[in-house]
């Protein structure tokens, strides 16, 4: 596979990022990928208690999670384990 290819589909990638945000930072997201026409996005909403987490920490968390997700693009077995809890 070239640098531009991955065995993962876009929804697996975005959901992996959501799982990593929760695993490493306790940030809960709602990945919406299961209905027809849904785009695999990472949507963040700062509810009133979001101020406790802080924008600087959120920025750090997102940068870290994007990097971690990129490192998983050629590791479908690790993504499967992350998403399904299997080895």
C-alpha cells in the first residue's frame, strides 16, 4: 500500500479517533456514521461542563489523537482491538 492507502474505511478511522479521545482523555463523543449519507466526522460540542476540560487541553488532545490515529492507518488489527476489545 502506498502512503495514501489504508485497509481501513473512513468510518473506522473516525471512530478510532473517538475511541482514542475517550481512552486517553475521557472525552466522550457521539460518532454518527451509521445512517445513509452520514459523513465520518469527529464532531465536538462543548456543553456547559466543557469549560472544565478547557480549550487548550482539548487542542492538545485532538493533536495527540490525530497523530495516534494516523499511526493506526496501516494497523487494522490494532484498530479492531481498540474498537471491539479483541486481540
